[in-house]
C-alpha cells in the first residue's frame, strides 16, 4: 500500500509541471474580454511545426475585429519574442461576421474567438525548452471601443517525441472549422472606375451569399454587393472606398456560402483583361435572346432619333415614288435592309479589330474623326442639292421608269441604308446601350449577332411597309405632289449638314470650319456643273472643272491644323466642370455627391437632354440645393479615359449619366431624360440618408 501511494504521488508530481507548461499561458483579463495563449502540443521535437492559439472570450455583445476591420475598428496585432531560428507565421483569420453600425459596416468576431498561428521549430534546435513570448494588442467594442494590450508566455519542453495537449484538442478542432477553406480557383480583380470588380472561375457551383475583401480601404463596406454566378463563373462587385488610393497586386477574398466559407487569392487584372473583367462576368448572366431583343428594339427606336430621320426621308421618298409597284417596294426594302445590316456588321468587325489591336474606341467612333465628319458634311449637302433639283444622283423620281434607272434605284436604296447607319451611330437609343455593352465583351460571333439584330430592328419598319399589305396601304399614291415633297425633304439634309459642320468646328476650331465652308461652296459649284452636264448644257471643260472643285473640297479638310488636346478654359458662369477620373475620385473621397454626364457634340440625344433636362433653371437649382458637383466628359474627339469609363457601366456609346451619392452605389440615369428626372432622383436619394 505505501508503495502504491508513493507511485501515485510521483505521477502527480510528473504531470503537474507538464500541464502548466504545455497547455496555456493562463488567462489575462482586460476590460470586457479575457485571453490566453495555448499550444497545440505540450512537448515539441526539433523540426516540428505546431499551432499556437490566442483564445479570446469577450463579454456578451462585445466583439473584436478581423484583419480588415471595415469602416472603423482595429485588427488584432501580435508581436512574438522567440529564440533565434524559431518563427511564427501570420494569423490564420477565421471567417468574420458583418457587424452593422449604420451608416458604418465593420467586420469582426462576437463570442469566443480563436486566432491560430503556425510555430516552426528548426531541425537544428538544440535547447531542451522553447520559451515563447507574445505581446498582443486588440480593440474590443460594443457601443464604445476599448483598446487593450497584454503579454503572454509559454515554456515548452523539447524532447525526442512530440506530445499533443489532449485537453485542448477540441479548442484547436473548433478553430480549424472556423477557417475558410482555400479554394483551388483562379481569380482576378480590377478597381477601374467606381467599383471593385472580381471574376472567379469556380471549380464547382457555389451559392455565395456575401463576400469579404481582406484588403483595407479598398471597398465601400456599407455599399450593396453584387454577386452573379453563371456557368461556375462568379462575378463580384462593390463600390470603392472613399479612402481608396491604390490596390495591392494580390488580395484575399472570403466567400460565404450555405456550405461554409472559402478563401480565394485574387490577382490584379492587367489592362488587356480589364474590359473582359468588367463586362463579361456581369453580363453573361443575361440570356442572349433577351440581348438580341433589346438590340432589335434599340435599332427600331433609332428610326425616331433626330440624327437619323433626315436620311430616312430619302427612303420614305423612294417607297412613296414606287406607289402601288409592290415588287419595286419589296426590292428597295430588301436592298435598304441589306445596306443597314451589312453596315452594322462592318462596324462590328471594325470595332472588334480595333479592340483586338488595343484601341480604345466605342459606338459612334467614326464621328470622332474630323475628316470623316467633313466628308459627311459634303455628302449630306450634295444629297440635299440633288433633292432640290440641282443635280441628280439616281435617287430621284425621274428615273423610276426605265430598267437602268431601276438599277440605280436599287443601288440608291442600298446606300441609303449605309448612310442611315453612319449617321445613326452617334445616337444610343433606349435598350441599345445594354446590347452594345454586352456585345463588346463577347466573342466575335456573338458580337456580330447582336449588331445584326440592331440592323434588322432598324430596317423593320420598311420591311413591314413593303411586305405586309396592311402597312403598304398606308402609303399615298404617286402624284405631282411628290416633286414638291422631294424638294421639301432637302431641308432636313441641309440642317444635318449644318449640325455636322458645327461638330467639325467644335473638333477643329473656327479657322478649320471656315476652310470646310469653302469646301462646301466647291461642292455646290461642282454639283451645279454636273447638273448642267446632265441637261446637256455643259461641255467637257466644265466637267473637268467640277472634278477639280471636288478634289479641292476633299483636300481642304486635310489642311486643318493639328487639334490641341488642351482643355478648354471653363467659363465662370458654367454650372459644370470638366470630367477627369482623378477629379471624380477626389470628390468621392471628400464625400460629395457627383453627377457625371458623358456626352459628345455629334450626339443629338445628348444635346437634347442637356437642353431640356440638365441646363434648365430647375435642374441648376436642384444641383445647388443638394450641393452636387456636375462633371461633364466630352467624347467628341476620341478619349481613351472616357471610353474606359463608359465600359465600366457596360456602355459603348453616349449619352451616359451616372449619379454618385455618398453611402449609395452609383445610379445610372435613363438615356432619355425628362425635365424633372434629375430633381426627382436627387430628392429620393436625399431621403435615404
């Protein structure tokens, strides 16, 4: 019996120091929280790795913070004191919770929290013990926040065998279950424009309910998150933080799902993949049939745009001139439709080719070239002269009888379709912007399909008039009235030429505009001489002179001096400022509401919106009342920064109106504005504060 008692006493003596050393540093108490440092092993061996846990138990309703604390708070930091050669890795952060403190959003941990770090003992470690020191700093908060600091120490034996601290294994098991599972997935992110955007190729379908970005001062934590999953491709978007300045090359994102949390390492996207990142992930969830329907609807509405109607008057004249000749009407409608569809397809191919070559171009890009604008001035003016009877180009009524003139009429219908597309492209009709933004982020085949749908939508009214008897009966019968009607239709073309002449002047200056006006006079003289030739009242000398005048007209725009890219000096009476990405970012960082208007002088819709909705006294008063800074971006000439900004909002053309309100995600206004659109929107946003 005495021997048994002695044996038990020796066993207790042996166990007590091992427990004290191997299990925990002991609890340290601070305001509303207690903490201890725990080792996974009670004895280590050289070359071993082991986990250390900083174990927090805060009072009820109190919390500590994640590595990205959110809008306020402070992440827990650890400072280790270790022998030479011994290292401890970074904290393996558990999955955080979103802690809402309106209007702020924080990320942290309520209740028991276990922060794991990996201890690495070198193979050549020769000491019998390992002394570990830790200084931890944390912030614990409820309605008030209390910073605290504590020091912890452990002394672990180092021997021939590693011995687990069995009594603490449930603690470490629980800590591991709270860690997000690393996901074997590739992902990239971008911070261009107004949002953080990430695209992740998932190895499996996951129902992601929210995400946490580990990098601080990157996202607007209180802003709504946009999460889209399509064919295992996950798109994440959230507004940028007001204090955002630069993004790291890599960052971690934690995805919260029904089955647990997963961590993904994202790499910052390069310039060549930014467009794919911004547009592809967000828009691929939209069915292609819906995009095609939107494209066709947008093409149909193009017929009502003021930049298109003057040219369509030529087609209306052609249909009316054919009267009851159904075959001629159907031929012209088909050829007109072919001209429209093929022109849209060529524009699509050109856009795709330029984008592949790295050019920043968008819808309406051809009117950013002053020389092309000058040629369109000449063309529309010459067509007007034709309708006025100065010259005939085979599009008039006189040639509707003979077979030769019929061939010319078919050609006229085709090229009327081509011209309609050229002058229609500056306009972005409702529904059309979404379709264009979708198309430029897709494959070449899909993009071409979308552009063809645009063309079919634009040609649809004329196809219905030619092939549906009910529509065809709406056309009046031919008569003498048509000659007067033809001459009246010249004036919309003249007005279109004046508009383009104004655009040219805005692009190149008043001196270049004067040269172009001289070219217009040359075109007028050449057409007059050509008309005399058609009436057999002019000889070959006059024809040579007409050709020389046309050549001179073509050369004059080439003599235009180089266009300066210097910003135009802003007038003190203007209620807007020139847009730049840096200025927009600065205003957002200051927490100011901002209205961005992306426009161009060749965009009739833009000019009408400004006249009826943005430059009115009521809109100016609304901007002043809510202290909104109005920024205007001018896309009249090609500007890659504006092109990139447009594509961030899945747009490939102007107009684009974006309203930034503090604490809210950016709001895109309609493409067609009414006089009270701006005031109503500002009033609604102000009530959400």
